[in-house]
C-alpha cells in the first residue's frame, strides 16, 4: 500500500495524502468503527454541527466526539493511530505550501470527531470553528454508495471520499459533503461513508 502525498496551493492551500494509514493501522481503525456503528452510540445534531441563519442544523448525519467518550485516549485505537498526523511530518509538509500555512506548526490542541453518512445524508456548506481541518475518509470495499464528495463551493472544487484518503486545509474554507446515495436502503450496517475529522487550534 503505497502512500502518495500532494502539496497543493490551488485553488487554496491543502495537503492530500493517499493511503494515509497502513494495513495494520486500518485494521485497528475498522475494529473501532465497527464497534461504534450503532444508532445509540452516535448522536444526531451534536452541538458542533453547523447551523444556518434560522438555527437549523446543516446536516442530519450522526457523529461522535471520541474525546468525550474515552476518559483515557490510550483506550481508543483511533485516538492512538491518528497521532500519525502530528508525528509523521504531515504538518511540516503543509507548512511548506505557502507562508500563510506556517502557523499550523504552532497548533497545540486537537479533537477527533467521527461522522457517518448513509441514505441521502449530506452536509450543507459551512466553515469549521477551528484553524485547520483534517478529514480522512473510510468506507468498506466493495463500495456500497456513490456521491459523498467533499465539495468547496467557492472554488467549484471536489475531493472524492476514497477510502483511506486524507485532506488537510484551513478551517475557514467553506466546504460541504454531497449526498451519499446508497446502492440499497441500508441502516447502520457500516456500508456508508465515514469521515474522521481532526480539528486543530491554538489555545
């Protein structure tokens, strides 16, 4: 499983990593995702979900903040493995894209949220209330849905949600998740799209 890294300055600074995690890491991540994928474990419209001007949530997808359910990070496979973002040199690579990206090296706080999409669920355009957003996508193979692309409407730019691919970008860039169209009507079988979001900020 070869990892390929793209440092991109257009249409906005972003880092793309194909095959972010190796096979052993993926096995541990999926062990936890399978454990978490039950309707009573994920919450709909968590407080961090963006709202429109009328106070309506911009997505009906369900999510879970891992730091809220694990008193010790070491218990979570995902919270241990996704330290790779910070220890693998990826932030340094992102900081090289443009002078404005150098501040990523000063970020000292992050949280991890898992969001699950299926059956025509989308996320309308929004910005995140952090400094940098890193999203890694996961789905089972063979893929059981179409759509679900990460879309940046201000730039008419799409990023496919291919399994184990990561994108890192400034949180102030407006982005959305296009509707996930399942091949059949499946509810919480884990056949949909997972987004693992790591939000970075300076405190």
